[in-house]
């Protein structure tokens, strides 16, 4: 199989019926970088910048942040890289930072963009490091755990201010700057058009989104596997996101663990995603699935079921049978 995946690596990422799909990888540390070439990923769909903070004994200095971001962009050699601003708090604790914050529900607590907007020095330092590291290139930044549009506006004001500051001191700025948000908090689903009109791209964080939609702790061993994201309700929700993306012209991708399992990846393509981001080791198996996939046919079958027009209501059974047949 490894042999087969290696052979597939340099082949175009296209379904059997000719639809191109971007297979991106998730990363977060310098050691992940060689995987970009090894896996044949089209780029880094999610760079988890908090990992550098989590492996450190104290806040990484601005220079260290800038160096990491520059190394990543250099290794990517022009492939797109989406840097997510630090997503700390919740299950990602920094022992050296406000460890006396006690919350009953850390997943619903002071984390990610909520925390960095309250500690703008953190965000400012990171944004400046990113802007400097991406001089002359495209910079893609993504905000985690956004709940309301006002948070995007506040973050953008911080970014704009840093851009002006660096421009004043004649720094080499990125040639393009794209700002995106993670769709992880369900409140965004009822303001999707406005969100998409406010940003350059969105990426579904299906791990957190599924946790919040189903009120199921993603780390609970008792509940692991009880509810399946490959279900009519969650897939309808995801289809609503890709449809709104088409309507607004704002690209949507998905970067949770779902993207890395061939059967779930198949479902994601069936509800309209044309770009997904996963662990590098998953790219081979997902690509093997997709090159054999008659996507238009799958989309038809899935829509029938999701619209309640099919006798088959068990989506996993439907996908398994479709995969076996094709
Ligand atoms: C997610 O929530 O799906 C996601 C990609 O982010 P993380 O797993 O880092 O929370
Ligand atoms: Mg998340």
C-alpha cells in the first residue's frame, strides 16, 4: 500500500469523473514540514501555531515565532499555508500562563480568539511575526473559535494597525493578505452569509463544531463513537456551509479529523467540499479513494437521502455500499 500511495503522490488529485479536489495537510511544528513534500499535499490547510507555545517553557519570543513562520513558508515553496492564530485555552493549556483560571467548562471558556482579544499583546506580537515572516509572499491567517462578527472586526483592526506600523518603518510586507475564520461555534451557522462576506475564506473545524452541535465532549472516552458525524443532521449542516460558500464566492474547506478517513472524506466531497485538510499520513488513502470516485453520482445519491427522498436513511450503510460498488 505504501508503494501505491507513493505512486499516487505525484498524480493529479482528481475524481474518476474529473473533479479536482485540493488535499491539504495539517501541521504545527518544524518536524511536520518535510511531510509536505512526502505526502504530496497541495499546501498546509491548517497550521496550528499554538503547538510552538505548548512545547515551550515560556511564551516564545517574537523572533522565534517569526523564524518558525518563515521556515514553514520557505519549505512550502509557494504552496498555500494557512496559519491559525493561537488556539490556547480549553484543552490546550499553557502551564506558564494564567494557570489559576478555573472554569467549569473550559471548552466553552476563555480560549482562542476570546483570550487573544482580551490579551491583545499576544495577538499583536503574533500578527507582527507573521507579517514579517511573509514579506513578499501571500499570508493567510485564520481565527479560531469565532462566535460573532464583531470578533473578526476587532482582530482585523489589530492586523490593520500592525500593517500600518510595519509599512511606516518600511518593512517588506506580504504581497497578499487573506483573513479567514474557523467555523467551530454553531452561532456562525445563523450568520453564515455575513461571515462569508466579511472574510476571504472559512474552514470548518469539525472536531469542535461536532462537539458543540451535539453537546458531546470531544475528549470523553465514555461518549467516543456514540454519535457519528456521518449522520443526516451533521451532513445537512455541512452541505449548508458549502452551498453558502458557492453563493457568496467565499472558499470553504474543512480541517477536522473527519477529512482524514476515506469514508468520511467521501461524504465531505458528496456534500460539496472541494478542499479538505488532514494529517499528512491520511493523504495517500484519501487520494486512493478519490481517484476511484464517481463524484456526481455520489452527490445525487447523498442528496436524495439528505432530502428524505430515499428509502435508505442510514448514511454510513449507504456510503459503505457505494464504496463497495465503485
Ligand atoms: C477542529 O476543531 O476541528 C480543529 C481543526 O481544530 P482543533 O482540533 O485544533 O481544535
Ligand atoms: Mg478546534
